[in-house]
C-alpha cells in the first residue's frame, strides 16, 4: 500500500470533471423554466438596493434570499450533488441554516440601508454574479446547458448573496456571511483540484467581499 503522503488532492475526488459539469446540465434541464424567474428575483433585489430605502423592503429581500437558499440546498445539493459526492450531504444543512438565518433576519430587523462605497460595490458584485456565471461555460469550452444560474446553482447564489449583504445592517449580518464564504472556498478548492481554470471565479467572489468589509471597518475607525 502506498504511503499516505504520496496521494495528491485529486486522488480523493469522487467524480470526474465530465460528471461534475454534466450534473449542471441535468439540473438545468430538470428545472427549466425556473431560471428566468430566479434571475428576475435577483435583479429585483439589486434594484431595491439601489433605490432609496423604505420600510418593508428588507423583509422581502431577506425572505426571497431565504427561499432561494433553501431551494438550492434541497434541489441541487441534497437531491443531485450528494449523489456523486457523499460529503455534500453534510453541506446541504448549512444552506438550510443560511435560509433560517435570513428568515430570522427578516423578522429581526435586518435592514438593507447602507449607502457607502462597500455597499455600492456589493451591488456591482451581485450583478456580476447574476450576469457572469451564466456566460462562463462557452469560455471554457462547455455548452450553455451547463450554465450556473442564481437561485438554481449554489455558486452564483452565494456570490450574489455576499454582494447583497454588503448593503445590510443589523445584528445578524455577520452570522449571515460564513456560509456563503465557506461554500465559495469549498467550490473553488473543488474546481482547483479538478484542474479547472474556473476556480478563480468562486475564490474571487469570496475574496472581494472580505476586502470590502475590511476597508469598511478601517474607514469606520
């Protein structure tokens, strides 16, 4: 038996890149035509962030995000991804926890009222997640059928949520950041282990909000 230190990260992958990306094609085919609906929900949230804040908007933003996180956790992670990677069965509950925290935030006064530069750039990040992820597959020689869409696939959902949360204030804000950040890091590591150049996308989507939050903290001091 080979010594354990001779193994490489890719030796522990339970699936091939072909199986991984085929999973998105099957998922999209099963859920179409929900994609325009979820994208419209994301665009609607970003538009609400750019408008002058009004009472009640934070409630709807948080509830829509909560519903999407619960849906992605069930439909993609639990019902599909866990079939090729048993470890994802332990990640799906984190998505449901995120949904519960968002719902609690909706009831507990989570407000999307920040208008500083970090919040503005957060809206740009959210828009980029909505628009860029569906456009990525042809850049890497994959079919459009495997596109990752906000509210349907986990990566754009997590990336857009982080951008949206940069405009939020309230007691639960920092409890809402770890799950999307950790998911994007896990996704980036998975893609990196597969040798997929798209790994830079989830890594960047996780890194940019962290930098913006750090700069906000420095400016507030």
